[in-house]
């Protein structure tokens, strides 16, 4: 019984920073960031203020995949509101989906 309880507590702590953005579940992790279970590379971080706070930042994420993909994600945090955008990789990118998140980006503050 103790082993089962310890395993459940361990699983809960792994996803403690996960948050939901509409139909997307984002799990920020320094080495294994995922969106809906798909691995992502954080390729760009732009801070809107001089304090380097993730609560005022824009993150661009590309899926880690064996094949070339035509989508990317952008997390935007500003003014206490966080949104996730699913974008094409065209120039300029088109927004395919936009969702409001139920958390801030403090989980990315490694």
C-alpha cells in the first residue's frame, strides 16, 4: 500500500506544473517540455521587461519529430493573461488556433 501511495505522489509531482490552454495541456520541463504529450523544443524566448520574468514573455516552441512539421506553438504571457497559439511555419505565420491558459508561465522559470 505504501509503495502505491508513493508512486501516486511521485506521478502527481511530475505533472505539478502542467497547465491547460483550451484543448492543449502544457507540461513545462527543462529537458522534456510537452504539449499534449508531444515533445517540444523551446527555440526562442523574448522578455518584455528587463527583469527576465516569464510572466511577461513570449516563447516559441517547435515539435521534436522525426519528420519536418509545418506547425509551431507560441506562448504569450502579458498582464496576468497567458495564451497559447498554434501557428503555421509560413512567413508570416498564420494562427490556426488560439486558447487562453489557466496559469502563468512561471513553470518555465528553470
